[in-house]
């Protein structure tokens, strides 16, 4: 690479600018009316014209501001290869996380944009395109919303914990996830299924829920929100020593992580289809 690696703060500044414009487009297109453009993995895994338009806008803005960086997005995949070598930057975007909420007009959908340097996420922003709530984090620089540093929940009793989760689109996977939740719901305060994984992670970061777990997240669901949660001091991991990833993401404050992890491991929450 012929230019020095950007700092996490420089990448965050770009991410926030791009995500705000993207969120404005998502909001405007929602107001103009939404319909399903196509289905993906199953008949209920939908994509709208806005998912595609917003991702195209993000890619174009990044090409302008950071030519040569790689971009991975939910709707268009990896696109053109970016520069490689030390300091290489890759952007990871979910143009609309919470697409089903978007389709139904539920005000809970977000643009999620993260920047990796050398394969590690160092900056991320999640912006609820409906409410304007915006969460940011940089590696080592903490997690923030509205100028307030986020530190997660202080709850220490799993039995009192409000736990967010989500379900995949494949009915066989859902059946397994429902069995896990049917057991877990008897051992926690309650369960929330809000419909946008990136926002769930940010809610856990600020203690609007006490913890979050889900099987089946893709990189674009996890990248920005996972950094926000870990920079808020939460432990973000998979089960039994596996890093957070497609098999399982658990995000919880230290005191809740172990008991929640133990219950999820007992229930084989990362197993099944
Ligand atoms: C989905 C949402 C949902 C989660 C699913 C994700 P999408 O993303 O984040 O809350 O349970 O696992 O696929 O399809 O709305 O971008
Ligand atoms: Ca999406």
C-alpha cells in the first residue's frame, strides 16, 4: 500500500458520514412505499429495492472517499477486490438490517457499516434509520451514543435478565431456535425478538437489554454492532471457546456471560441446522 493505514477514528468519521446518508435514503424510500423485490434463502427472506439502492449508494460513496478499499455487502457480496497487504481496509455493510421491520413499517431498522484493517474490525456505526439513534465504536476508543459512553447492563442475575435474540429464515433452523428459547424463557426475565441483530447488539451495549444471543449471523449483521458491544465492555463470543460467528454470537456483561453461556451450551444452541 502506498499510503499509511488510516486510524480507526478516521475510518469512523467516514463510516458515520456514509451511514447517515444511507439511512436518509432508506427512510425516504420507506416513506415512498416498499414492496418485495425478490426473495433470497427462503420465501420469507426478502430483499426490497431499498436494500439494493442503499447498498449501491454506500459502495459508491466509499469508492469516492476510499478508492481501492474492499467492500463486502449483504446484497452485492464482495464486489471488486480491494488493495491487499499491510493496512488493507475492508468495509462491511448491511444496508438495511431489519428488512422485515422495514417492509412492515416497524420503526426498527438500521444501516450497519464497519471497517476492518488487516481483517480486524476497528470502527463501526449502526444507525436506526427510522429513529436516528446512532451507535459508534472504535477499537480501543469505547462505544458511544449521543456523546454518552456505553457500558452495558449492571445486572448480575440471569434470572432477572432481559435477553434479546433472533431467528434465521430457514424453518428447520427456526424450529431448533424455538426449542432453545422455549427452555431459556423459563430461566430469564423475558425474551425480546426485535428483528434487527445490529440494533440488538447496540441495545446490549447500552443496557436496553441485558444480553443478546443468536445463531446464524452473517458478517454484516455482526461487524459494527459486535464492536459496539465489545467496546462497551461486553464479552462477545461463541460457545465453548469458538469465536463469535455464524454458529453463535453471545454478547453479555461478564457476570451474565458465564451463566448464559452455560445454559446455551446445555441447550445445544449452536447446534441444529
Ligand atoms: C436479520 C435481522 C434479524 C436476525 C436475522 C438477520 P436482515 O437481518 O438482523 O433480527 O434475527 O438473523 O438475518 O435480513 O433484516 O438484514
Ligand atoms: Ca439486511
